C-alpha cells in the first residue's frame, strides 16, 4: 500500500500471502455451488472436503471443522448452538464474545489480574466458558491448559478464541476453537469453528453438515487452507524485532503493558505518558505509520479499552498497539521508534 509506507497493524489484518491469492483464484474457477447435486457441484464439493481435511492436517486437529465467514461468526455459532448454556467469559474477551453476554444476560464475567490472566480456578464451571488464547490488544497468552483442565473438571466445555494465535502457535486443548483467515495471511471473510465432537453443538442450517446456513465460500476456503499450509515459523524473527522495539520504547520513557506476562511476539501494547492514544494515532499516521489503539473493532471510535480497564492498568488512555507481521523489517521498527521519540511530550524525555 503506497500510502502506508510502514504497516504495524497486523493484528487487525495482515497481507494476503501469494499462495493464498493463487488458491483463491483456483477456487474462483470452480464456481459451482458445493451443495448442488450435478457434476459441477460435486466437483466443488470434492474440493471443499479435500480442503477440510487439509485444514485438519495443517492445524493438527482431530475433530470437526465448520467453515464460517470469520471468527466472529464462529464464536456466535459456538455460543448460541452449544449443548451447554454460556456460563462465563473472561473480562478481556473480544467484543464479539462480550456482545452475547450483554445482550442475553447469560453467564458471568471472569476477572483477570494485572497481567491480564484468568485464574483457572475461577473457570471451573459446569457450562460453556469462553477464554481467548491470545489477547488481541496486549498479546497476553492465557494459561489455557490449566483453564481447560478446570473447566472439564467441572463438567463444562471450553471455547477458545484463537483468532490471534492460529497459524502462529499450536492450538490449545479446547473443545471449540474460533479462527479467522485474515489474521494469518488468508483472505477477509473466511474462518472456521473447530469442534471436538458434533454432540457439543445443536444443528441448524442447510450447509456444513447441517450446522451452518449459507453457500460455502469455496475460494475463501481454499485460500485459507493455502495460507495455513504456507505459514512458516517466523516467531523467532518477530520476537527479535519486538525486543528491539520494546527496548527502544522503555529507553524513551515509554511503558510496556503486561511486560512480565507470557505474550505472543507479534503483538505489543505501549503507553506514552502524557500523550493520548488519539493524538498518537494522528501523529504516527502523519508520519506514514499505521498502528492502532487496541482492537480494530473499537479503535475507530477511540472508545476506552475494556481490556486495559479489566487489568486496572493506569494510563490506559495513552496506550497504542503495535503488531508485527511477516513483512515487518528492522528498519520499520527503527522508524517507528524515531517517530515515538519525536511524538513524546517533552516532560517525558529522558
């Protein structure tokens, strides 16, 4: 994108991989409806089912796969069709999950500590419990194995939002998992709900084995599959770049959110004392640098971050999110740091 020389908002969406683009075009050529009974429809169905098996293999998933329009739909499907009622969600979940809690009044809110962690003991509930694998604003990785053990010990089911971790980290031991292709190099508008066992969901809809309605997006499915298969382990380079970024931010009197917590190397949240997030976004954008203030779903309105509020983080209104992608270079990190130093208020200068 010529008008955005430095793009550091990969947690919002990341560029389409060449392999995914090629697969999308391949799928577009198989234009028949996979649910149609004629020969063209059967060919499309065969390609769809082959892709389903490839997704399982790429993710190391032995359960079922329901293709959706993205993580938000996958989460909604899991919550509204689960065989167990919603028992609780963590206070730092994506708005797509919190929306259901607010609209229905079902379930409770699981608090988090100052590092954004859920106490596994609090999740020991006999119902559906939703906890993100990786937080989309701070990058904090939840202790999912311990949470899953607590939930199952109480006779419940665990729903994990893996939008930010799928294709980057191994899948957690959850019963239902939501993912979105555009977070790992696939196209926007396609995702999946991974289901450990069909008995966990109530059927509804004419497609996807009767668990979803709507014509299957075959080009999107093939592109997502290709993105998963083409993904290389670039976490080492991302970790190196983020370490450079955070050392520079701390040196320039900035603050790293949840610095002591386990975090995915692709996402970081940083406070610039004395400068609002809104002013920072304007300043970085003027310098040709794309970052965000928390989730892309709320940064456009510049609403306060519910994630930072749940963590009782002081100075939440001064925090921006920087997220690293495969294409991010050291020169871009250094350019961001130069812009940070130029934008920080004089009184915070070292």
